């Protein structure tokens, strides 16, 4: 094994552990915990539910997901070859299926606070957007990967914000969907570290910027949770969940940027 491949696998291992912890912690603290259930119920109370949200949330359907995967696969094939195209189409599809399996079959929501509340962890919509965005970051040529990562972070953040603002999901569902998608790609990178043709333009600067945005907004979310609890304010709890989603989106995009930037 070359030193570059070994370094890529070490990085993938750490990211896999990190996102697995994020996913498990989201489920344990938000779903399996009475305090978490109460906090997330207050988020739903503050949301303005609608059946007709604006884009990008309303774009999810089986045909649009299929088209997106085909387009991403073609981009990857042209930019990096058939193997990358196979990876960036298979992993999102498997992630989306895994999200449905976890939500509908494997995971449960105990009746600690609400009675007869269905399990909604992880969010299928969030998994779709996070997985396809992650695939696109890996699919595009190296020279534009950093810019796509920034756009991808904004898209994931927007979808997470919508899912909470319109009452479609709880914060733990959103974080779980992001974690599932990114962990799937980290696992793929651990098994077979991807390589890039050429350098990633502004890769280091973008990585630092996404890390700063991610951790600052996560810290802001934690502070907002404390203020919301002290003030018993559901609107602030909703804002905390939304800020947490923005932070998770930035860190997810950074993860995909770094995992896909190993030089051949």
C-alpha cells in the first residue's frame, strides 16, 4: 500500500468514526431520551407546517432522484472514469435505501413523551440531498471541487433548514440523514480511497472556511439550546436546530472535499 493510500484510509477512518458518532448520538439523545423528545417536540411546535414547501425541498421524487444520479454518474465518468461513476451512483442509492430501512424497519421511537408517534429517524429527504450532493462533490473535476463543496454545503443547509422550519422533521432526523450519507462515502473511501486527476483549486482555503463555518454555527446552536431551555422558548429551540443543521452541512461538505482530494 502506498503512503498516499494509507493516509487516505486513515483520514476516511476518522471521518467514518466521527459521522457514526454524530448519527448514533442524534438517535440516542433525540429519539431514545425523554429530554430530547421534549426538546424536539418544542421544535415542531414552533415550526410552520406546510404540505407545499418551496424548492429545493419540493424537488424530491423517484424520477428526479433517478435523473440526478444519472447526471452525476455521467459527470464522474467523463471526469474520473467508470469506477468513480459506479461509486457515486451506487452509494447514494444504497444510502437512501438504508435510510428507509432504518426508519421503517430497524429503529423505533419509544413512547417516553409522545404516544403513538411514528419513528422519523433518519430523514429520507435529508439523506437524498446529502448523498447526491456528496456524490456530486466526488464526481466533478478537481479544479471545481472546492466551489461545488461550497454550493453543496449551502444546499444541504437550506434543505435542513426547510425540513425544520416547515415541521417535516425533528433536528435529530436531519442530523441523522446527513451523518448516514457522509458515513457511507467515508466507508467507501476506507475500502478504496478515491484519487483525483490534478490539484483541487483553493482546496485548503475552502476546507478551512467550511470548518470555521461548521464549528462556529454548531457552537451557536449549543448556546441557543441553553438560552431556549432557560427561557422556555420554542422559537429559539427551532433556531438552535436550524443552526445545527447549517453546521452539520458545512462539516459534511468539508468531509467530502477532503475525502475526494487525494492526488493520483
